[in-house]
C-alpha cells in the first residue's frame, strides 16, 4: 500500500468527518471525474499474487481506492455435498470489512455479490479436473472505492491461477457507468451512486467470450453497443496486465 | 376431469433421444408444443386476487403460475436519498411448485429472481429508467414516504419464471391503489410528522413506464423465447432483457455459466426488442380485460 509522504505532526488531531459536497450530474454538462481521469481511462491496477501464505492461492488487487484480497482453498473435501458428483464444486463468498465503506457496516447488505462471483467464475473453471472435491474462493473487500465487483472477479481469477486450478482462460471484468450524458469507465463510488445506468462485463479475453453481463438503468441499443465495445477493449488490456503479473512471479523464482 | 400425471425433467431427466428431438425441433423452428421459436404461450391475467393487499395479480403462462402482491406502508426515506420512497421486491418459491423448494431449497432461486426483478424494475441509482419512480412515493421530504413491498409467490413452475413474474408485477401495479395522505404539520419540528391516511380516496399507479422482461434461452445455435422447463434443462445460457414501451433497455441479466460471444448478445438484444413489442401489447390488453372483469363484478 502506498505510504504517505510529508511532515509528520507532533500530535495527531483527527480532522472532522468531511461531508464532501455531493455533486449531482447535470444533464447537459460534461461530468468532471473526481480523480481527473479521462472518461475512457481506467484506474492504474496494482496486482500481486501470493498475499496469503496458508492458502492454496491468493491475490491482492488495488485499483485506486478499491482494495480487495482473495484467497483460494482447494481442491479439498467439500463439507456440504454428500452426493457424488463427477464435476468439482465451486463455493464463493464475498464479504466486506466493517471499515470498507465511509459509513460503518454498509457493506453487509451486499450479499448478492457472492452469487454473482460464482456465476462469473464457473464458466472459466474446468470443473471436470477436480471431481468429488470443492474449491473455496473467499474474497474480502478491504476498502470499497467504486467498481467493487469487477475488481473482486479479476482478483479472484488471478488467485485461482495462483492456486494452480485449471482454467479455460483468465477472467477479466470491467464496468462502465452512464453519468449524465457521458459514459465513464471504471467508476468510483461517487460516480456509481449517481449513475443513470451501469453495465458490467466479465469476459475471457483470449477466447473473446462473455461469461457474465449485468445491465441496469436505461439504455438505448447504440449506447449498449458503445459500452460493450469499451468494456471488451478494457478487459483485454486488463487480461494482459494480469498475465504479466503471473509471469513476474515465475521470473522472480527463476532468478 | 383431466387425469394428468406429469413426470417433470427434474424428477426423471431427459433421455439422450428426447434431448436430440427437442434440439433438432428448435433448429427447424418447431418446438414440442407446436410453437415457433419466438412465440409466447397463452398469457392469462387476473387482477385483484388478494383483497388485503393494495394491489395484486395472478399470471399464468402455460403451466407457470405466479402471484404478485403489492403492499404500501408508511416509512422513513433513506438518509442518502431523502427525496425518494423505497421499493422492495421479494420472490418466494413455494414447495407446491417443486418439492426441492421446501425450507431453504428454494432460497438460491428466490434470491436470483428477486435481484433480477429489482434490477429490471428499479433502474439506475439515480432512478433513471425506473419502472416505478421512487420519487412519486414521497410524502414529506426526509420524513415520511411510502415503502412499497412487492411480494411474489411461485405456485407452479414450468419454465420462464422471470417473464411471468415481470408480467405479474406489472399487472399488480396497475391494480394498486395507494391511499391519499394529508400531512398534518407537527407542533414541534421533530422526527415524527403526523399523516392522515384516507380510507376512501385512492391514487392509481401509472404503469406505462413499467418494462416487460423477455428471456431468450440459447439452445444449440438458436434462441427461443418462453422456454418450458424441459427446454430450460437443455440450455447453454440465457439472457433476460427488460425493455420498456419506448424501446429502451432497462436491465439485462445473463444466466447460465457458459460463455457467449459479444455479437450473439447484441443480436439477442435486438431480437428481444422486437419480441417485447408484441408482448407489451398483449399484456396491456390482458390487464385491461382483467380490470374490466373486476369492475363488472358486483
């Protein structure tokens, strides 16, 4: 995590909780992004595998203010299923720390993220390679800075690769928000809370296949075309970043 | 008297021959019950089935039978959005539909359906594209608002639950009457604000903006609309698209784990828009007929 530079004060007095003025997007004026990015510019991605040593595989991802850690355990004996199955089972759980959101405990009502993560990953894992057993994926959101689910999905597929689970392809995920009349990619939480619509794509870049697509809000067909094209382009770039992160680990070991 | 003993695919499973028969038929635009790929089963709508609710409807799509009820209660707006009311959509899968739904068995399906419905009907975070405009549920900014609880029950399931639930919610909303309220100014400006809830006057909901959900199921290389549970057991993936009267896409959910080519998804969107027009017209006329039948009753 980035360290703060600057003079260290002798005593620490906490600054009052600043209620930042919420800017509501106006219909005809171009939206200015809080972190002065371009509309089609994603946040710089910091990805690292091997964050949790007891786990079979793990990854840590930091996209701007969104920080996620994912650990993968397995293939191991599944406690739930008593029935024989000739394909493996995937079990996903996404949870928020209580300090992840500006108001304490806000993340506890995001329970559907676990099933969304499951749907995004099950298309990419070769389940036949570990019959009768199950693979557990546990994701923890340390800080929620917007675009949480896409970061969780990308980090989880990196952790699965780190664990050595056989995958058809890495899964990269990006979301786009429609704020006023602009399409902004990789939104921060401020942009997400005022969007007119959001689109999240999860895809396997090398196979050019979409494993999950979630759209809400109001969209016209040409807008959906544009948004999908944007996302798919960003996904393939993110896929390359993920691949280079995995390769770095191997080259470090060789040295 | 009809004696029908149905062995559902969930009970016995389809044989390889049956699967190939269905797939081959779909490839030739002929399904098991004689429909074409893009034809819906006959829709039957009945409104006002639950007298204690503010609005209710029952929709039968072939053998799929669902009930939706709308209850409005007074509540307090959220701190983050003081100018909006709240809408909660909850689906329950009853064990009468499937023995496996008993107790916790139907939970996963229920949550999936509830989330997909909330996404289609409540629009973006700012409220754009919402079928139910939360701002219309406001009584006093920051103090009192209507909480709308939309509860759906799946009585019998023969595939395509999402479309049937979407239709049932639309019909229930057109049947909903919200009591008129008068705000009495409180003496002290504290949290409580007194409201007079009228027993006589009711305000009807405007449901022209409520979208309809079209689920396209991909079997082999073709898409079918309104799949029965047999056809659903063969699907590789399904995309549920919610389209409103103006042809705008109000929500999209992809179900099923298999990967889909992006061009296929865009094609599905245009097919869904085309099919949704006919479905919207059919549904509106059925709802009108049901409301008229209600009024004619003594």
